[in-house]
C-alpha cells in the first residue's frame, strides 16, 4: 500500500477541512494506516498541528485505539486549549474506559469553556454526561443540579447506557 501524501499544505480553512474529511473517510474505508499517516503529516506543520491531533484522535477512536485518542486530546488540552469540544471529547473517551473522575473533570472543563464560548451544545451535553456520572456515584444532589440546567426533553446518547434525557435523570434521582 502506498502511504505517500498527495496533498499540498492547506492554505485555507476549506482546504484543511477537505484534508481532515479525507483522513476520516480513509479510516471508514478500512485504510487506517493511510488515515493516520495523513493526520501525522498535518501534525508536522505548525499551522495544522492541533487540527492534525484532533483528527488523529477521531481516527484512533474509530479504529478502536481509545488510549491513543485520549493521549492526542490530552496533548491538545495541555497546550491550553479553550475549545469545549476538546474537553467534551476526552470526557466521553474517559467515560468509555471507566475513568469516571477524569471524565467528570473533563465535562466540568467543557462546561466552563462552553459557557465562555456561549456554546449550548457542549454545555448541555456536558451537564447530561456529568449528571449520569454523578448518578453512578450516587451523588443525588449533583445529578439533580446538572439535570436541572438542561432544557426540557434534552437527550443524548451515553455509551454503554443508550439514550438518556433530562427527565430520565430526574426520575432516577427521585427514585434514589
């Protein structure tokens, strides 16, 4: 298999987005080695390093290398990321591997950054994930506080648990 990169360094956001899409599409087509090589190529260039790490984390997760995906996201966060998506994504990965205290901290950071960025998606999803984590720890008050911050009928998919909604969390809190 030829792993040669046949792209020019991206000079615009659109060109970068096309390369990032290509990397993920390669992974979907069971060409993981080529997908990772494309991400590594992006990482080599200072202007695309962070985008390369983010995409490599996504590709690694898809390929089942959760620890590698976590490592890439931790590297981005260590570089003082202010992007709620980075904290949210690593929180979900920590959740998947059972590192619940790290997941809760990551969702708390995603909430903080999501509030600063006025990003309702990451704020709401992080509240729901954190409520689920707190329920698992039997932190009834914490779970209630998080769920109460959500809009009515808000729901999202929780790995290993399925769809969860604000109302389901509150019902489970009341049943404890």
